[in-house]
C-alpha cells in the first residue's frame, strides 16, 4: 500500500512580498523585531520568519501587524 505524503503548504511569491512589506513598515515605524512581536503576540523570531517569507502570515496576524505599524491592510499587497 502506497503511503501518502502529508500536504505541506509552500510559501510563494506573495508571501515573500508581504514579508518584505512587513519589514519595510516595521523599520519605517521605528519598531524592533521584539517590540513588533510583543505587540502582535508572537516572538521576534516569528516576525523575522514572516519578514523573510519563510512562514505564511494569517489574516488575523497581518491585521495585528498592520495596526501595530500604522498601515492599512491593503498596503501590504501593493
């Protein structure tokens, strides 16, 4: 019997674009990785993973990040 591999979602170009925008907004707002993480309820390492496009950002987490850096949600997709 063939064993199926579990589905592992891959990050794509949109995830990397959003990550780059998160980094841009964080730096422009003067927040550190640690400070943004604390404001959004994640670790600084997780924020770094978002910024590098290694992990996908959920909609609710992106909303928290947008609020913390003072940007509208659609700005991250522009």
